[in-house]
C-alpha cells in the first residue's frame, strides 16, 4: 500500500528537465508575433508638434481624463485609455476616424496609424502597443485568478509565477492552454517538465489565454505529497480500520 500512495517524485515536480541530457542546449525561442484580434485593446500615443496646439489638446485631454479616471477607480488602465478593436476589426480615433487593425502585429498597426495621421497632419509621431496582457490561471496553483500585466510579452512561467506557482500536486507534464484564434478557441497541452518547451509556440502567452493545471492522480487518493505525510495518511487509515474492527468484534 505504501508503494501505491508514496510521495510525489522529483521528476514530476522539477521544471525544465533536460530530457535528452545534453549540456548547455541552445533553444531557438519563437518570437511572439501576435496578430491583433477583435476585442483586443491597443494603446495609441500621438505626439504632435507645437504648431498644432488645438489637436494636441484634444488627444492630451482625452488621455489625461481617462488616466485620472483609471487611477481613481483602480481599474484597468488600458481599458479606460486605449482603443478597442470592434467586431468589424476597426478602431476609432479622434479627428482621424476608423482604421482597420485586425490581423496586424503592433509594428504593422503602428505603420498604418502613422501613415494615416501623415495624410492629415505634419510633424506627428505615433506609437502603437498592445494594451496589456490579460490572462487567467486556474487549477492546481496557489493563487488562481484573472491577471493583467502592462507588458507586451510574458512567458508561461512568468504567468504561473504571478499565480503563486504550481502546487506540489500539480500535473506539470500536461498543462492546458486555451487560446483564442480568429476562427475560434483551440486547446493546447504543454509539458513544463521538458526544457524544450522554450522553443515551442506556447512559451509566450497571448492575450486572453486561459491556463488550466490539473492535479496528479495521487490527489484523488487523499494522500500527502511527502513521504511523511503519506505515512501519516496510511497510519490514520490503519488506525481507523483497527478501531472499526474492534467495535464490530465487541458487538
């Protein structure tokens, strides 16, 4: 019985194990060339020369009002100051009107925004960036929840770290990532024990990812995660069994 409910071995806990046992393996990291989708929020900064004070005030007042509101309410900064891509793939900007950004990465989107502004104004400089990363982590983590970070990219391990890391009972060899695509949602399985994950397309998370970590089978048995805890569990079961048998024999 002890062999069945023993403690969780290190090989099921240690991240990034060198499965191929090759020293100093170099992995090619796939760059996160995320394409903007409907519902994404982008931050668009516009800097105008002093010869356009009226237009400058329009953009600055909008940014300042939304920033003040975000700080007072403690809400999502980019949700209040950024621009949301609508169901048609467009964003609407003051003065300029609508521009289609769906399907572009942030560099391509910035090129479109910059060239559009150049048609109307001179001495203008624009910057487009992803309006933060929003994702959720649930399952066998110490602090499950929904998170938003002001970064353009984040690794899967950083995302898990924000959730307090995995518990000892987490199944690290099969972590589920639910990822949104233009044609729908796909489910991917990743192995955090294998260091080759560094070169996989899931090493970096994407906006609206849902990360689910299922428990090891040992949790269903109700046993401990260490040898001592497992021994205590076994002794507890044996003690309960002896007591039950004793009372049955007395009746």
